[in-house]
C-alpha cells in the first residue's frame, strides 16, 4: 500500500514530488553520458528534480562504464570565452533581417 507518507517531499520547498521521466546528462573524465527516460521525482512547485537512491546508484554505475550504450551521439563542446568570441563574430557578420 502506498500512502501520502510514502510520498517524497521536495528538499527545496516541501511540496510532494511527482513521478516523472527525465534525461540525465553527466560529464565524467571528458566523456559525456546521456541517459534518456530516467525515472525521476519532479517537484511541480519549483521544478526541482530528484532521483531515488536506486536510480542514483544505477546512474553512477552507468557513468562508471558499467552498462552498454544504446547508441552514440555527437557532443558539441564549447569553451565559454571562445564560444562568446565566435558568437559575437557570427552576429556581426549576419544580415538576417
Ligand atoms: Zn520544490
């Protein structure tokens, strides 16, 4: 049986967390890990997302290389100062309107 007491509370605002699914992203030792459709608890009030201990443990396992990836994707990596400089260059040369 599940009761209201079983429902986890948001650590930020205390509202009841709702079961949802989210994308988890992590960068570990220069490698980017993306896990789609991770079961998560989301606060409908402030948007805080929490993972259960079991899910968090599995995510740790995945980023440690303990699971086979479904597919690979391209990651675009930016250094903030270089991205800023190149974005200003792009907007100066652009005559879109
Ligand atoms: Zn909250």
